[in-house]
C-alpha cells in the first residue's frame, strides 16, 4: 500500500498483545457455504476468526482474490468448495484444484508460509468438518503470527548467493559458420519475397551497439541483405506475429525462429490465436544464444538444434524443406536453474520471502516482461484495469508483488520458457526462476510440457478426475 | 463535509517552519532555483585533491549531520542509487553508471498527494507524509545531474510544483565526472560533457586513483566540511590532468551532434511515413521512460478502497498503451509507432521549441542499452531529421 503514515516499519512478525488471526474464507455457494450454514444451525461453536466470502463456485476463484485479501490485512486465506465429483457446475472445482495447486506452489516459492493458504473440500452436510477445518486453520495461522506487510525487506536482508552455472556445455558457433548461415538466410528470404510466398520476413539485423542484434522486418527482396544470424539473436520474434498477421495483406508472414521461439507458436496455436498456414517458419540451427558474454541459462538443457516446426531449415549449405538437424553431437546438461530453485527452496520461507520482496521492490512496472512475452497477447491486461483494480498501480511492495504474482500465474502452464521476460527486465528480477518453478510443478503433476501437441489444451483449462491434491 | 489541512496547517502539525503564503519560497531561494547554473560555475580557484578515504570520511560527516545520503550501491549485481546509512555502502567500483537514473529522489515513482479517510458521513483529507530533511545526491554522472536540471524546468519553471520544489530545495547534488564512456553514451551529442557541470553543486573529477573536488555553487560550497582545511589544494597539474581526462573521454564518444536547431524540421516531419518503420520494432513497454533521467510524465490515480486511501502521482510513459487513451475509449495515439514518435518528438522537437532550444535528452544512453528490442533514439532522431529536411514523403 502507498505509505500514508510516517512510519516505515513493517508490521511485526511477533504478535502484538490481543492480536487475533484474521482469515478470509472464499467458499462455494452450493457446498461449503451450506456446510458453514449447517454448522451454524447445529449450534456448533468454532473459531470466530473467519470472514466468509461466497463465490458461486471455487472455479470462480481468481488467485488475485487471495492476493487482495492478504494485502488488505488477512493473515490467512481458506478456499473451500464441493468434493471432487460433486460440483454444481460439474467441473468447476476440478479446474479450481489444478489452479489452486499451482498457485500454492507459487506462493510457497515466494516464501508465503504454507499455513496461511489452504484449501478444503467441505460438502453441504459437513458442518462438523467445516468447524474443524476453521479451528485447525485458525490455530495454524495463530502459530504463524501476523502477516508482515508486503513491502521491501530491510536493506540488510542478505541475498542468497547466485549459483555458478558452471562451464558452458558448448561453444559459440564460428564466425565463418554464422556468416554462411546468414548468406543462405538472406537468399532464402529474398526468394520468398520475390516469389510472393511471404509479404514480410521478420528476422534479425545488426543493432547500433557493438555486437547487438535486433529485430528487423524485411518486405522487399533487395532489403534481405540486412538480415543476419548469429548467437546474439536473442529476441523471440513470435511476439510480433499477431501484429504482423493483422497487417500482412495477402501474403504469409516469414519468421526466423530458434527452437525455443517456435514453442511460442505452439502456444498461440493451442489457444487459437494463429492459423499455422499463415506463417512460414525459417528455422535457424541454433547452438544457444549468448547473453552478457556467456551461454544463456535456458540453453544449457536444450538439445534441440532446429525446431521440429520449421518449414524451411537454413543450413550453411542452403535452405532445406522441413526441420533438419545437423549430424553434430549436441551437448546438453541439466538446467542450472534447477539447482538455484532447489537452493531457494531449502531456505526457510521468511528468507525466500525477503529474497523475492527485495527483487520485487526494484520492479519499475515498465511491463517489459509482458511486452516481450509472445503469450501475453491480451488486448487489455489485468494490470491496466482499474474498475475494479486488482493490481495496485503504485510502484511499491504491494503493487509490485501483486503484478509479479499475476504475471506468473497468467503464464502458468502457458509459458514456453523463452526467458525473454527475464532477459529484458531492467531490475534483474529472476522471472525465469518463477516461470521454471511453475513449469516443473505442472510437468510433474499434470504431465504437461510446453512442447506438447497444440491440440492438447493448456493444463490449467482442463483437469483429470484423479488429479493429485493434498487438500483437507 | 470535506476537510483538508492546508500546507501551512500541515507544516505546523509537523513542527516545521511555516512559509509565507503556502509553499512560496523566499525571493532569494526562488532566484537560486530559477537558474542554479548561473551561480559561479567556473570556480576554478578552489579545488582539493581528495583520496577515497577523504571523501568517505566527508560522506560520514554528512550522514552524522542528519542529511539523507543517496549514492550508488551494489545490489544483487546491479548498480543503483539508494539512501545509504553508512559511507562504506557507497560503491563506485567498476561503476559506469547506475541501471536507472536518480530522478526518483526528486520525483518519486509513487507520491501520495493527499490521503482520504471515510469517517461516517464525513471525508477527512490529510496531507501526505513529510519527506525528510536535507538530502545529498552523491556520485551522479554529469548526464544525470543535467537530467535533474531538465526536471527543474518542468516542475519549477512551467508553474511550480510544491512538493517537487520543497524536495529540490533541500537537495544538493555532487556529481562525479566520467573516466570512461560506454558504447551507449552520447552526452557530447546533446550538448553535455563527461565533466559537465549543469545541475551539480559540487563535482568530483577523476585523477588516476584520486579525485579533484570542486564546489560549483554556494550550496555546494556549504557542504565542504571544516576538515577541508587539512586537504591538499589541487595543483595546476591536477587541473591539467582532469582536463586531459575530460578531453580523452569526450573524444571517445564518437557521435555527431543531435542539434536543438533540428527541432522545427523534426516537428515538420510529424506526418512522415518513416515513423511507421522507426516504431515498428517497439513492443510498447515503458523501460525507456522509467530509466530516463529527464522523462517527467506522470499519471494521477487513487490507491486504496472506498474507506481510505490516497491520491497518488505515479510515473507514466508515453510508450505504454494507456498513456493517451481517453475515458471514452478513443486514443489519439492508437499505435505503437505513433506513441514512439511522441517520445522522440517530445525530447527533440517540442521541448526545445518551448524551452529555448534545450533538448530533453542528456545522452546517458540508458534507453539505448535497455530497450528490449534495441531501439536507438539517436538513430531515430537522425533519420527523422534527414527525412524531414529532404521533405520526402511529405503529404
């Protein structure tokens, strides 16, 4: 919240005298609300610390409801709805189960005490269970103490050391090889434009800083000589696809893609944002992009040289139809961020909280993370809404945290791991760790990966009746 | 009923001296703010050769005197301006420039203008929290100091902004001349210099391991501690070396000038189709404006709920999609290229035309370095000028 009082002291984590936990319960109309009613008509006494907010279904539970409750002073949030199989709307609670599971993982990774955020299945007849759930949760939150203000931690909070990702598993390609691929790319692009097979080619060209490569759009064969390819071509150009497709006129859009970029195309196709036939993918053989003098972290674990989606593969010898890998042995090692995530998760939650709050405190709310994300294509972002306003606009702990939670959750199960958000963040917030943590969770729980067939629905818009959960 | 405490009531409540009629400054204070640059910039008669130990000790003295000290620190591998609690936190090691400018210490990213609280049938309005006393901004590169001077023009000269003026009045700026230029630096192309004095009260000039400290304004001179009597006065050789380094850095910035005289031509290039191309790459984030030392646009929003909250002034950026969207839904700058054009023309055409030929860009190069898609404002200005001058494609 914007600072209104003189004091900058955060709320103490040690309970003040007379402090009582405040718990917001977001419950479904058909089961838990009736269950709570049942507890009342049965004259059941239980902790009076819960304020109930009735939703028609837990499927309506937006994670931002929870964020708002915490930011407005709740010490704990309890969500509760019908048992699996009992949903008044057949499947709302099953969708909620997936979403809440992923959201809990995110909040846990951000350092929120697990005791503060719980989910319980309570049916209309389970007045006794409701009373027990509330009593247990109240006790748990009482032990956890008052929730500290969402704001920057003390400047002295130690930052966990960044782990050394170790030696790069492979070399940058030679200049000569990049040069040959560049020549073939220019020729291919010029031909496609000359033959009218595409109306524009989005690729890379030299930028104005030394060694910098930037997005470039070529619409005439003679301009194709501007295009180039090397290990500095970091941008994911699929972010431009919606705009290019709107303006393309009659031809198709040619797009130079690395294999990681192309996964964003799968995401857009999965969400019906793209007709694959409108795009000609020029796959470039990528051995990894270099970021600040070393191999980008996302490239350590990548063993894919050319996207399997490519329509044409640009090799040093010429363009070939379809995806085509060189015979080169490609060394992939484990993603160094998995060790970083494990190190963070081994810390006590308060240390993790401070780690993230320190980074979120730096957030400039420039929304570069959203602007470069190929999957952030909404015409109006939740961050721009102010009636109601779910994300405080102020550049402070509360607003920045809400924004970063919303971004991570909206990309959960949709993020393709291109890491563009983390690359462009001027405040060096480790958005890649947030994305990766959620991707790992979603893969282990729901068996979904970003490179899944585009006919598979996004994992948080679907469910299996036997999805795992640890809810009460 | 609405009750709002006046600035004077508020000052009284906080035990601060009450100024005549609202926030008006004295004649003398006002004159000084009008043009801080006019005061004794060429005081070359006095200067000291100081080592790291001496300036750290001096910063310690400033902190003990109760001033807030803002200086570059290292945080998670980034160099950032932060209020420090000890001189030991100040990190100038390997410091080219901070990731973003220090403007937040004069023009906060979020500033409560007043607070409101619902009390039954009444609404109580309150003045914002008082914001500290004296502050010293230490270690600003000359481009950033010049950037703050541009903010002065916006917030003091185009109608005085009370909260900015109060903060500015309590702020002294110690700049640190550059000993090297980064690839994105272009201060010399926009009328600045690696040892530029605009906006600085004091300045440190690098001298191969030591520094030459000079006072540039009376405010700066007041900051020089009594212990300076024990410092070594700068020798003629020191001044010469400082000048040599300045020239060397200046020469290493190989950029042709972006002249303020181009402003009318650039303004005339408004309708050029070229903007479509220049802005095509823009993805519509706000990095460029938020890291910029001279961007001053803001939005006003209410933060809080129906019962209590605050009306806040928040940074805004002309490249963000909501910047000019009207309540009706209409947007006079509906596309990213049209928004990017506004950014370029405001800095290089509209502002100089309204402010005696001064550019609203100080050449720190942060926007060039941090743009996610590598847009270079220097290139855009040059190309728009050429197109405007040749009149090609003019409708």
